[in-house]
C-alpha cells in the first residue's frame, strides 16, 4: 500500500517507554553509514523524516513513526562505526536488546547490509543474535550499485548464504 502519511510519534531510550503494542511495527537496523536514512527517505519520499535520528542525542534512541495511521516504522540506532575495523564485534550491552525481546507487535526487523563489501563480523553477530532469540528477520542489501565486477547476483547469493548460516545457528 502507498505510504501517504508519516508522523513522528516519539523517541524512547528504553523498550518500556515505547508506544503501546497496539499496531504492527517494522524496525530498521544496520551498521552506521549502511544507508539507513537514505532508505527511509526513499520509502517515505520526504526528506526530513529520518533526519530526526541524526540529531545529536537522538542517535541512541528508538524512534517511532506512525505510517498511514496504521503501522509503525521504527528507526533504531545504527551499530558499529562508519570506519570500524572488520573485526569489530556487536556490543549488545550498549544496545537496546529489550526492544527486540519485548515487542510482540514486531512484524520483522529489516537488517540492512552493505552489499558492496562482504558481510562484516558485526552484521553476522547481529543476525546470529536475532536468530537465536527467534526475532523475525529480513535482510535488505544496500549499495548494490557499488558491487564490483558485474557478478552482482552471484555475489549477493554468497552474502545471503553467509548471513543465513549465522542466522540459523
Ligand atoms: P546511515 O548512517 O545508515 O543512515 O547512512 P546514510 O543513509 O546517511 O548513508 C551513508 C552514505 O552512503 C551516504 O553518503 C549515502 O549517500 C550513501 N548511500 C546510501 N545508500 C546508498 C546506495 O544504495 N548506493 C550508494 N552508492 N551509496 C549509498
């Protein structure tokens, strides 16, 4: 269905401060700089919506947006650093695990993965943790246009199988 209206509802620092579990929600998660804001802006075709999460102090917050008065779009803090070494691990202690474990209205987590590089340790950690906790997960590849060598499809399938293996563990 077409996205007609997007309204910012609130920013929460903890799961228990989030809006009531009264509507289906889709959460968007990924490494910093993976293209989260660009995707949100493209989806809602409104330049200023995702900017909320870029304001200082808001980056660690869970941001709820109500779409078409019927479902929530949830912008989660980016993990890792833009220039993180490949070996960086997921620091769940600094992240809001409670959100994933306590939202029974969570339809799926959209996990954004940069397709122009092999899946990073931290993405695999993230997929693995979500999988072990039975959180529904959908992989979304970004930056497909930056994939090298014209072998896009094969390379994507390879990334996908690596991620899936971790998710299934
Ligand atoms: P965020 O930190 O995850 O919100 O990432 P942004 O949406 O701010 O994007 C980070 C950088 O990647 C920006 O310079 C974007 O222009 C760029 N970017 C985002 N999506 C794509 C994509 O699909 N292809 C390419 N080539 N660049 C992208």
